[in-house]
């Protein structure tokens, strides 16, 4: 799935503030491909929406600093935080939507979302060797 499509859908469902997650979920259910994304609205920058689909996405949280880091691989985060204490991994199963608000990063909301997952053409499914 093209990342621009994900962001355009999020924009469509955030006309005046935070992203309308129920509307976004309904729109994503019609999409097919591969995805994971982290989104925010310019009108509500203190709220982020995390879509953990079928693409790699690693998340860590530091509650004291009220910060969430994300990357496609843990090694990038390990390098960025350089063994600083206080970081905790956020384990998020596939097909999960999270809402994280800056004012209270401990109160993470999560719900299931759906889309039509597909492997990229020319690649083997996970667990299959050539």
C-alpha cells in the first residue's frame, strides 16, 4: 500500500482535530498491501496514531520524558538511546491501532484494525525458503 494513501486517508479523517479513528479504520479495511505507520494531525500534534500492520515497526517509550520512539528495526532505537535508562519496549501485535497522547503516555488506547494484507510480488511469504 502506498504510504501517501495512508496519510491522505488520515488527513480526510482529521478535518478539525485528532484523527477520527473509527472512520480511518473503515477506510483502511478496503485497502490491500503492506503497512505500518505512525500518524499525527497538525491540528492535534499531541496525539499520535500508530498502525501496526504487517510491516516491521518497533516502539519504545520513556514515561518520565513522555516520549515514544519508533523505527523499523530495534537496532536503530538502540543506537539512538545509547543505553539510557528508562526506555521500555512497547509490544504491539500486528493489526493493532494505538492512540498515544502526550499529556499521559501511560494511558495508551489500543484497538484492532483490519486491511487486506498481501506479500509484495516477487517475495516469499514469511517462513518459506527458496
